[in-house]
């Protein structure tokens, strides 16, 4: 596995990610943002991105999720 963005140290990548998460999700507290940033750093796909790009990618992926608990249109 290569280090994220080939030039950022882990602590710097994670801190930039936390800052961008705070801008994107103002209700997210720092400890939750830090935990999420650490998970994103450990995931090879997001770790290969710049931190800001990784946050946008994850937010986009989560927005695409289709809830599986919606009601059926017609009863069986």
C-alpha cells in the first residue's frame, strides 16, 4: 500500500480530513470526525485520494444509498 497522496504524512492527511468533515457536516463532533477520518485513511481507495477528495467521495457514495426499508407499493 502506498501512503496517501504520496507526500502527506498520516497525521496531516487525517487532520485535513477532519477539517473538511467539519465543514461538510457541521453537526459532527471532533471525536466522530477523527474516527471517520482514521477509517478513511485505512481504506486503500480513499487513502489514495487527497483528504478533501476522499470526504467528497464518501459523502457522494453515502448519498447514493437506497434505503431497503421502504414500504411496498402494493400489498401482497
